[in-house]
C-alpha cells in the first residue's frame, strides 16, 4: 500500500522535476539565442540538416495527402451536387489543420528524433563537457542554433506542405474527376480568408516548431548518457512531441476559431 | 565548398517556403481582390434577409460588384438594414436600382442581386436603395401554396 503510494509520488515528482528542468533549459536556450545570431553560419548548417533534409518527405506526403483529400471529399460532395466546393474543402482543411499538424508530426519523426540522438550522443561521448572545458557555452554553440533553425524551418515546411497538397488536390479534382477549374479556384479564393485561415495556420506551425524543437533538444540534453538512454530519449522525443502537437492543436484551434 | 552547397540548399529551401506562403496568400485566399474598405456604401431595407451573412457577395448581372459589409435590425421600421459596400469602379448604378436577395443554387449561399433602373442620377455614398425584394423563405412559399390550394 505504502509502496504504491511511494511509486505514485515518485512518478509525480520526476514528472514535475523534468517539467521544471525543461522550462529552465528553454530559458537558457532563449538567452543563448542572441549570440547564436552572430554565428549565423551555424544556424544555416542546422537548417540544412533539420529543414532541407526533411523537405523530401514533406513534399511527397503533402502531394498524397492533398490527392487523398480531393478523392474522399469528391465522393462525399458529389452526393449533394456540391463538388464545386472541393477546392474550399481541400484548402481549408489543409491551411487550418492538416498542413501545420502533419508537417509538424513528420518533422518530429524525421528531424526531432535526429536532434535528440545527436545531442544525446554528444552528451554520452562527453563532447558537451569538452566544450564547457574549453569555455565554449554549449547553449550558445550547440543548442541555440538548433532551436532557432527548427523554429524557422517548421513554418516553412508547413507552408510548403499546404501549397503542394493544394496542387495535389487540384491534380486529382480537376483533370481526373472533372471538377470545373474556374469553380475550384474561385470558390477557394472566396472562402479562404488570409488572416483568419492562412495566418492562423502559420501561427500554429510557428508554435509547433518551437515546441517540437524544444522537446527534442531537451530530451537529448536530459538523457542518461548511455546507448540505452539515448535510444529511450529518442523514443520519448517522438512520443512527447507528437502528443504536444495534437494537444496544442486543440487548444490553438479552440482559441483561434471559436469567435 | 560543402558549406557553400549547404548554404545554397538552405537558400533554396527558404525561397521555396516563402513562395509557398505567397501562393497560399494569393492563389488560395485571394489577397489581390480583398481590397479592404475602399468603395462606397449604400444601404437597403429588407423585410426578411433569410440567411444572408456579412461578406456575402453583391452581384449585378452575375458579376461581383461589392460585398455586404453590415447587417442590423432597425427597430423603427421593423426591417433589416443591410449596408452594401460597392467597388469604386462601379459608380454608375441609377437611383432606382432594385436589390433582391437570391440563393446561389439549391444549397448555395445567399447573395444580393442588383437590377439597374432607368434614372439619370447615380447612387452615391450613403444613399438608400428603396426598391427591395426580401429573401424567399421556403416555409412561407409552402404556406401560401397550401393556403391557395385550400381556398380552391
């Protein structure tokens, strides 16, 4: 009985300790961001490894998500004789929800896990301690450039995802299923609002980018410095980041589209 | 050399990202025709506006000439006051232009159709359209039909 209580208490304490360490870590990384801008080359290098290398999966996934959306939407809409609204359906779904969420999930799987593994191995092989011995602040030299690169990259990836998916929806909807081309674009343009839909989608993806990169870097820095610890940290990154994306998406949607 | 290649790749990535944003803004959400508040306002009183909404299109001859900018209920006339913002390039609507509320298709959204009259003078900012025809409410039409059937 007491053992069970102790275990619950221990779990709770570990959770809150990690939460606190995570936030302190975020503050330290944010403080290091200023000097990371001075060494802009480091940010560019990280944008290559988290952004450019994620591009292929984003492009392919976006194209197919758009095509499937158009296909499924068409079969539902055609029953009501409203297949001209296909453009609205595809673009609103993408710009508001699927674009930011799916690209952030893909980013967490592709780049977030890589970030965690990289930093975890740096810690396991004591490179981080080595940097500190040489009076190089790992927050400024290692964490801040990765954090900034991730936060820049995710909105870009989300925008690319939405754009390519709209093109995919167009390719299936207009040439394949025979929706009128003019109606497809004009209904889309009449019903998608720049600030209410597109801008809110961008805000969502900015938030996701910051949170996912934060979780990835923190898990890497917080891991047990063994090969098993690194593997666990990588798994935790993907799970926690995905849960954070989905949970935050609900909160952000409720805040943005309730009025 | 590799660092140069990386920088070029990142540059391309950024350019692609911004191009996607511009495409979303222009092609998907149509920033170009979202002209803001320029244009002139005319008001119209309707007995019933049905499901008309703010930002619904105003069409003349099927062409989009403006949008509904405000809807309110006038407690003195017991009618709905609809403010239309017409685009500046369409200045030549006669004073006796008629406004009616139509539905686009069977399930489509409602819009205001303008039919120009024959007056010499044109509508100015702040003018009122007096000839209006309310929205067709399906229940009323069915009711009238049943009533006329019963009286036969």
